[in-house]
C-alpha cells in the first residue's frame, strides 16, 4: 500500500538559516516537494531583529506562539504578541523585532514559495 504523503515536520529537523541574529529553520520548502507553500520556524532572543526583506510574489503569514514584538513594514510599525497572526501581502517590505523580555517564537508561511528565500539569497552573509 502506498503512503499518503503526510509528513510530520519537527522544528529540530529544520535546516538552519540566518536572517538577523535569531535562530531560524526551514521546515517545508520547494526542495522537499512543497510547490505551493513554505514554512519556517524562528526563535529570537530579546532585542533581536529578523532582517527586513520583501517577498515580491508571496504572501507571508506569521503565527506568533510566544513573546511579543513589532513588525516594521513599508510605512508602519505594529505591535504584536503571542496568539496574534500577522498578514503581509506580496511586495511589502517587512521585518520583526523582539521587544519583550522573553524569547519570541514564531512560525511563518509563504505562499507561493519565495525562491530567493529558499536558495539562501536573502540570508545574512
């Protein structure tokens, strides 16, 4: 019998990448066979910023699990906290900063996948 293709993604199995000074992992990405969506996991210590960037053709959805922070976009700064979901339309420059006293933990999804993000082109060098 053929398997359904369902996968359990463990955040500890993700591929580390660097944007800003946080701990980030790629969990679901095109090279795994995901053609319509990608998924990242991030843990950022107090004061850490995830490098501002843009997804030209991808919607970005950020799910905040723990902590609090702010997201800076083209022309706005918005506060957020655990339990919030951030929606960033394609083409909007954005980045997050942990403004709290505890680790900021987030998942982010991009649809469709942003090839530059997953080839490492936007990684901090």
